C-alpha cells in the first residue's frame, strides 16, 4: 500500500520487515521513516521477507495521512492501529483489540470483527469503539469518497450459486452516521467474487 503526503512528499510504503519507508528521490531512494515497535531488532528483521518474523517485526498493510494534523495512521496486521507524526520515528499504538480480542490482519485502518464495522474516535482519549454498521456478510476493504461516505466491499462468503430471488450484496455505501445510501447486488455472478475494494470516481 502506497500513500502520498499532501505536500507531495513520498510516496510512503509499508514493507514485509515491518518498516514504513519514504521515497527521497532517485539519488537517495527509499529511506526508513517509521518502525512499529521498540522490540524490533534491526540485525534480525531489516530486509527480511520471512513471514514467521511478522508477529514480532510487524506487517504494515495500510497507510493513511490525516490531512489536518499530518499524522500517518498505520493498519498493521499484528500491532493494530498505529500512529506516527510527520517526522517519523517509532509508531504509537492507538488500539490493538476489541472486547479482549486482538486484532488480526488489519487493513484500511478498520476493524472487521465478524460482520460489524467498528468506529473509533481518534480525536479523543477514549478509544472505545462503537458499532458503525452491521453487515450481511464479512467485509473486506473500506474506502471513503470525497463526500466522506464509505463504500464497503463484501466478497467474503460468496461461495457457489444462489437462488435468483436471494439478495447477493457485494457493495454497500454508508453515510457518516452508518445509514445505508446504496446497496449493489452481485446477482450470484462469479465476476464479483474477487472484489476487495470500491473506489468511487465522479
């Protein structure tokens, strides 16, 4: 996952050894911008692609800049939802579990807990989540459009053919309060089986 800073700096990318790298141009190339944890040992993990190391060194899957504070939010498969300031360094953990259950495979800075979308208010010191939406099947990625509306991709659990009169939701759009704005039906077609993200272009 690549992310660009609003000033045009970067891009930034998360790599398999747990680091966030920043592009400094063709002369300097990629340089370390952030790491997810102090316990990470460089001599063991830098440059590693061994998946057995990931629970210790981390695996950043999604990056998103806050356009107001310029902080970078990181969805890490093992460390949860992290944040790092615009100057980089060691990331701070915002939250890594809900109801005593550790997050697993966080992507898009969201939590897919069963068939729920949970919302965290990062602007306060209270990181207790609230249920934003309940879904008909397990979600994949979440994407926000320019209006702040959220598209949820639903391709998990679409196995085999379904009856013509049974709903087959593959994409749902919500407003910022969790109200459904639009639901698109896959009609049981195999072409929708690999949808992982919705990107609205107007």
